[in-house]
C-alpha cells in the first residue's frame, strides 16, 4: 500500500503550517484555518449570536 501525501496549508489566523485544517469559503476563493483556530472562531461566533439574541429579547420584553 502506498501512503497518500497529506496536503499542508498555512492557517490564515495563526500563520502556521498544518495538515489538520478546515476550508473556509470566501468570495475570493477558499481560505484555510487550522483546527484550533476554526473551532475557536466558531465558538466565539456562537457566543456573540446568543448574546445578541438575548439583548433583543430583553429589549422587546421591555417594550411590551
């Protein structure tokens, strides 16, 4: 059996080379983030969505 060569890319956030990455679609093409940076950005975006939703929920409750 022959081993497949793993593709190595440079992460756009931490600028380290890695073979454990996620492709991130962009309007200019595909960018790559390493696993740690991708999961950290996903966690941060979810946290921001929850806090943003809570702000609107509280503001709408005050109006009524």
